[in-house]
DNA sequence: TATCTATATGTTATCGTTAATTTGTGCAAA
DNA sequence: TTTGCACAAATTAACGATAACATATAGATA
């Protein structure tokens, strides 16, 4: 009774053709009469045939699978991008496989290893901590890949990311224009390029506006991003030697706003706050957070397209796409309170 | 220059053994001298060998890959479970592949198809909308699988879930004991067993306490879970003909609390709220939400173990594991306000 | 009629690995 | 010396699909 899976051979036997013909019928290969193709496809369906990806990709060298390697599934920004890329790839008849390193950076190499071992056709990679040897690992193994969200120093590779520097700049100009002069900057992972660029752009804006850099207090984000650390938020945001907060990402801003409000601080009346990501869909706060807008749909579709092009032509020169950002003012920024 | 990947044959050639011997050395198969094994393993490492899963699993019939099929990556409860299962599987030297159906139920069949096509050894399946034919699809294809979180009517299969009925009951008893008599119940997907059971348990508690069922206003959750629908929360929570809210899951409770507070409703002074999931790590609210505690670590580890046992012995009778739940009182419930 | 060509199919070899089987070697027991 | 056996390795044959090549047939052309 333990019938193993239906194979091409079974179908061939059932309808009197050779396995090869069946294979071609199912792949819509040329040189087949309409009648034969129809009969074979119908038989295959009737028999519940499920093609064996292993065998197919072993022989053909292509698997129509793409791996995405991401740091943390809890981060809504990633989830969102992954969902969109999944949809875009499905449209091209690819299957996306998600590999998550669960904040454990040392897993990256294992995951890339897994992906190569699985013969995926390409890898979508979100670098996290600025290391490069993982990238070299993919290059050494001739695995087509695309970097997302963050650049890596000294790495020449396909890359799609937002213009984080410009984003930081916009945030700075916006707050400065409102009259703010002293800031709290909640930063992200120190070496990540998005972090560096956002901060860099922000400081450039301050320079442009003649505001000294000493007026910015920079707080390491890990202290806030770590869930347990929510308890310590109070220690970070007080004393309030600032009138505006710049948060590295929305999910950092949420609990901070919550803590401030508990302490009787009104937003934006007492303190302005601006952030990055613009996770509008899941924003649990009111008024909605003023945030730097990054077009997820754009990144996802462009990224998928670039990776597929890279797969089609490995000799293509590396391309670096930087997407423009916009500020999305939803009401958590206002002019600072006049000094009492 | 375009050297394809290193294969067993290449290693065999390099160190003067047959491909089979190399294979056995790398798999730690018996009947090999220590010296040979050592030499081969070292050579393989030096040459940067990455085994070809496709070939290996085609031949051996086992892939050491497990697929998890989940509805929505944005749901933190799932992300959390997936991360834990991933870790548990990695310990057993399995690779977990995440397939997400992005709230589009019709994708389930395609994803199962993909997983079978990939020859995964087993599937971890989170049923969403109560359909059964997907399960039959796996059974028909002799694919070992495990149902998570929700039962399906008339399906005899391995299942791990929380005692949702008991959870609902605990919530009801807790609120009733505090003195609440009128309730708003924010429900989830209508046909999902967790939804049905939680509501069922809650109503049973009311019965036990002699509170008539008419005192519960049930609001369909879709109206809240949908992000865009946040705008409409106001219409659902008013008029306040209740003193306590039961929310189907934490992420539904968050925006509701936010809206209530904006309207000047204090929690728990004016309204108590209790929920399910207990997503303590990412809870953006203060005080932390009182929630029904479900042990993610338990579910994940037990689930992985059960699936692996099922893979090892397909003839095992189906097992149904129901894990106990506890109430985690963190401060969003209190006695109701005395009538004015 | 003989030859050519386009079309529709079958045959065979192969992808990289592993299972099954076979071969070879050295040493102990008869 | 012969036999037997344990061990170490090589050889061969799959797994299921597909690419490359070979074959067969029908109709068109000379």
C-alpha cells in the first residue's frame, strides 16, 4: 500500500509515451502535438503528479528557488519587504525560502551554506552587522545575490537601498526648520550602514543650519531595541535636555513615546519625535508617527528584478540602486515649547 | 575560470580515493580508517566543498529539511514560534524553511505542493481558516505533518495546541471574580478553532458565574485586525456598554487600548482588558497587558519532537497534545467602577 | 521514385550522491 | 598451507528529471 510518489515514468507508462515526452509535455516544450500534450497533462493531473524539484534541478542546474536571509523576523520592516518580494517572485514562478538568523550573526554563514547546498538560484541578503566575509563566501561559490537595505564597505555588488543619508538630512532639516536646537538621537546597530548614513545625514543638516553637533545626544539603540530593555527607557530619555527625538526606526519610537506619555510628556506639544520606516499599517500610536517614508513595494520589486537579471547574466556589472525617501508628516512634530 | 561547484568526485580525485569513500568519510559512515577519514575531511574543507542537497536527498530519500507553513509573518505570535522551532530543529541538524501564505488562504495548496516537490521530510502546519482538504493533500502524498495551534474538525492528525477553552474560561473567571458583569469580546477569524474555543471557554465561565450571555457583545475581529481598520475602532468600542474587554490576541488589544486612552478612558480604572498570547517581549503598552500565558517554548519543542517522531515512524497513532495555559496578570484588569 | 525536410517521438547519458554489491588485503585459526 | 573472516576500499547501479542525440513518419520537392 505504501505507494511512493508518482514519477514521470509512471505517467509515461500510463499513457504509452516515453518519460522524456511526458517531461516535455509538462514543461510546454516545443515539438509536441497538441493532442499528446493535452492527454499527458490530463493524465498527470489525474494521477496527482508532483514534480520532483530535487531531480529536476540536479539535472537542469536551475531550481527556481530564491533564498532570503534576514536577521530578525520580529522586525516588521523586514516582514513587509519579505512578503512583497515573495509575491513578486511568485509572479515569476519562483519560490522564496526564508532563512532567519534570529539575531545570531554567526548563523549567517550556515544559512548561506544551506542555501548553496540547496542549489537556490539566488540569494536576497540583508546584511546586519557590516561583515563582509559572508559576501565573499557567496562570490566564491558563484552564487548570484543581491544586498538589501545596507551597503557594505569595499564590496562591489548589486545593492538596493533607501537613501538613508538623505533621510537623515530630511529629518534634521524638518526639525531645525520647526525651531528645534537640541536633540536626542536613538541609534541602531552601530556599524550598520543605514544607521551610519541616517546619523550622518542628520548631522549634515545640523551643520547646514548652524547647529553645533554637541547639541545632539546619541543613545545606542541596542538598549532600546532589546525588548527586556524597555524597562530602562526611562534612564535614556531623561533628563530631557532636548526638544526633539530622532528614532532610528519606528519600533524603537513606539515604546519611547509610551514611556514619555506616562511621565506626562505630551507629543508633539512637549517633545517632537520623528522616525524611520513609516510602518503605517501597524502603527499602534496616535497621532501616527511622523516618519521617513521608504517605499517597500519599490524596493521589493526592484530588488527581485535586479536579482533575476543577475541570475540571467552573471557578467553584468554590479549595480547600486538608491531609492529616494520622503518625509511623511503625520503629527508627532511641532515647534518646540518656548522656554519658560 | 567558471569553475562549477566542488563535488565528491573532485575530492576523490584530489586525494586518490573513490567518490563513495569520500561520501562515507564525510557522513562518518563505518568501515573507514581514521587516517583516511581525516585526510578526506581535511581535503574537503580545504577545497570548500558544499554538499549538494538535491543529489543527496534524491538518492537517499531524506532531505533533513522541514517546511513550516504559516498564514502571516506580521503576527508576532507566529514569528516567535517559528524562531523557536527553527532553533529546535537546528539542534537536530534539520533546516527549517518558512513558507508564508500572506493571508491568502488559496496559497496553502501551492505551498504544500512546493514543500512536497522539494521533498521536505515533514511539514509544520498552522491551519488558519478551518479547511481540511489541505490536510488530506498531505495525507494523500504521505507527507508527515503536524498541526499547530488549531484543531480541525474530523481530522485525526498529530496536533499541538494550547488549551484555548481553558484560557477563555480563565479570562472569564478572572473578570467575573473582579465583579465585571458586562463585556466586549473582540473575536478573531470566525471559524478558527482557537477563536471558537476561547469564546466557548469564556462563555462557560460566565454560565458558571450566573452571568447571562446577552451581557457579552461580540465584535468580529477582522474589523480590528486589518490595519486600515484601525480607523474604525472607535465605532466598535463605543458605546461603552461594558466594563471589561476580552481581546482575541494581544496585537488586537494594543490599538484598542490606544484609542480608548485617547478618548480619556483609563485602563484599568475605567475599563479592564485581558487578552491572549502574552507577547511580553514586544508589548509597547504600559502597564503591560494582562494576558493568557501560552508557553511558546513548550509548543515549539514539543511540536518539533512530535514531528520528528512521526517522520521516524509513520505508523504511530495520531497524538493530540493540549498544553495548559495560565493567566498572567500584569495590571490592565481591576474591579469595575461603581455605578455613578 | 528518390530525396529532403519538418515534425513528433524514443533512446541514452548525465546531474551528484548514496546504497548495494564486489573486490582486495592481512591476519588468525585449522 | 589452506581456510575463514574482519576490515578497507572500489565498483556499480540507482534516485527522477532533462539535455543531447537518434529515429521514425508524413508530406513536399526534385
